[in-house]
C-alpha cells in the first residue's frame, strides 16, 4: 500500500503516520524529517534547505522531488510506504505520479487530516516547548499555515479528481484519529 498523509502544520501527520507504520508494516517517508536531518548533518542538501525551513517556506520542488526519487527505490519501500508531507504542490504531485509510474506503482490513498486553525496554533506552540524545532515560533507557524492554505486547494482538487482523497477529522486524541483513519482505509 502506498499512502499519502496531508494536512496543515500541527494536524498530526507525523504522529499518525508513525502509528500506521506499525499497523501496516510499511515505512514512513517524511520530507520534513529528512530535511531537518540534513540540516543537522550540515550536508549540501541541508545548507540549501535551511533558510526555507527556518522561515516556514517551502523548499524548491526540485529538491524534495529528488529526495523522494532517490528514497522510494530503496529496498525497504518494496512493501509500500507512507508519504508524510509530500507532495505539497501540484508540481510535486505530478512528479510523484511520474516517479511511481516508472516503477510500476500507484498512490492508493490520500488522507487529509483536518484540524481547525485555532487548535493548530495552540498545538504547535505547545510542541515548541517540548521539541526544539526552529520553525515552531509564532511568525514561522503563521507563515507555514498561510503557505499551506495557498497550496492546499489545488492539491485537494488534484487528488479529488483521482478519487483517492479521504478527509478525516483530526481533532481529539491521537487514538481517536487513528481509529478514524483505519476506518477510511478499511483496515
Ligand atoms: P509541518 O507540516 O508541521 O510544517 P514538516 O516537517 O512536514 O512540518 O515540514 C517542515 C518544513 O519542511 C516545511 O515548512 C518546508 O520548509 C519543508 N518541507 C517539508 N516537506 C516539503 C515539501 N514536500 N515541499 C517543500 N518543502 C517541504
């Protein structure tokens, strides 16, 4: 199974993907995590991406597309994978479709985790006290939400047309959200 989890910053994409990893025995690929790791390692990719992440802007399409292109051909992706935070633009979605086509695979479902904006800001500010993410400050959070809103509609339309998009209520406890996701996935 190949899944994509989308939703605004703070919706719980990472948390829910990690739970699904255990349930489905497939791996999670988070472009945000890969980029943060690259920044921590001081690699070329990290240097190129740093400015975008700190300000809460999207890194250029070609950078993330290359990450995905190289990642999904590795052997641990054979059973399937969960894309967390990719694609975020229609250009990325088109590139993904092409990459998957080249290896004879298709995206099965896209889960949109829906959470009201007010709760997102509360969640992200709370997270900033626990984790030390450079982009969990109010200015970057607001920008991430704006960036998301700008790109979201076109992406929703893209996957709606393909008939693979499922909306899930992302409020409440993480276990409740997981149950709702499992229900729409039929697992
Ligand atoms: P969140 O959804 O909470 O913003 P992520 O970890 O998914 O958290 O993303 C963090 C940052 O990483 C984004 O603000 C952006 O700068 C960068 N990023 C992650 N995925 C992508 C992507 N697919 N395209 C462009 N930038 C990305």
